[in-house]
C-alpha cells in the first residue's frame, strides 16, 4: 500500500480524487489538506462521500508520503511547494497548469513530466513528478495525436469545444451561477485559451516542425460535467484510412476508444474514457472527442498516471460505469 496526500481538498477535482482513492486497492489516504476546512469532516463538503470516509480535513501535511496530489488553483502549486518541503521519495502529481509547459517543468530539484499517457506512457512510468494535462487539452490532443504521429497535420486546425459548469471550479462566479448558466450558452477565451500552449508542445513532439495554427473556440455549456470537442481540418486520404490511423495509434490504449457510431456525452460521464468518432465531408475530416472533464480531464487521469508511476495495473480504481 502506498500513502497518499491531497492538497486543496475542497474543490470538485479533489472530491473526485478522494472518491477514486478510497476505492483503490493499493492506496491508503493519509491526509486531505485544506486550511479553510481544517477539522471539518470531508463528507460535510463532499456530501456524496457520507458513509464512505470518516477522515477530517487538516491544516498539517505529512512530508513522507509516497505521492502528493496538488489540487490547487493555477499559480498556487508553486507557492505551496515553495513553503512546504516533501521527502525526495515523494512523487508529486500536480493538477494545475503550473508545470505543464517546457519552460516551467523544472522546479527546485524536481523535473515535471507532462502526464498524457497516450502521448508518453513509458516516460510517465519512470517519472518522479507529473504535470497533469488540462481538460480541454486532453480532449483536443487525443483527437489530434494520431494525425501528428503520421505527419498529417499540414494545415490549420479548427476546434469548437464545450465544457460543463464544473470546469470552472467550485467557487461561484457570475458565469457559473445557476440562474446565468441554465438555458444559456456562451464562448470565452476565444483563440487564446491557456491550454493551447500544452497542445502545441505535444503536437510538435510527435510531428517535428509542426507550426500550423489551432483556431480554438471554447464554450460554456448548460450542463454539469463533460467536454464535447469537434475538431476538423483538411484531409486528403479516405475515411477508411483515417480510421486505420486512429485504431493503430490507440490499439494499446486503456481508456481511449474509437467508435464507429456518433458519440454523446453520457457515454463517458463518470468514467476515465475518451471516445473518438470520425467522419469525412468532401476533403474535411471531423474528429469528435468526448471526456468527463473531472475524470479523464483531471482526477481520473491523475490516478491513471499514479498507477503507471507505481507499476500498478493502469486500470486500477478506474473501471467506472458511465452515468447513462
């Protein structure tokens, strides 16, 4: 059994992480750190965990745990690690964007590896620290990695993707309040979303010299969780050839699957899966990718990375049924 700690325990991703970890056969949850909730029972905040966990939030850390999950707001993981020291044997999995880009992947004496298993599983297996990918970035990269691997991204790429309200975090804001979000739809950070940086770096890793523009339109949906991403680009080969490219690339992937039928969000919500569907219109290839933003887009992928780092079965603790 490995000992696990969580920092930033009150948010949506931490709640899902706790739910997964207490059902993981190889893990002992040692502490869940939250200064604002210290002394409060975890189930009072994550109410779905009533009857499953009696642990309280704490304002103290155990520096000798085997793995630390950081579920902090962007920019706060670095601040926390500057103020708190952990054992050299402690592996860190950060769910913020603090260490995802090459320019940010070294902090003190720790080197952070970008944790997208479908991109670099073997590298993750030997990593000591992981920068967990962003939710939009995961859905979009999984739609494009097979083409990059074959050097087939030779023109601009257009992406329209919609995320549920949980993608904005647990703290209320003007665009997450129910009265604003319900029966509503909007764009935000058009063409400039922060996940474009990590997407570009991964595509460049697979396709040397990749420099095509990604035109990304993120949307806010009026549902709770999930990402539905539609990605399209010019493609000269046949649809049959496209399916072969994708099926070959993902033949050994535990959680990314190719569908021959159109997909919908309920197929993946509450799972660590990504489903991909391909269709072609004239010379345009459309790739639809769907994930649960809190699982494959955050906490589930973090567990997947932990499993790889510690030599567990990749699927351990993640064999979840979709909320159909």
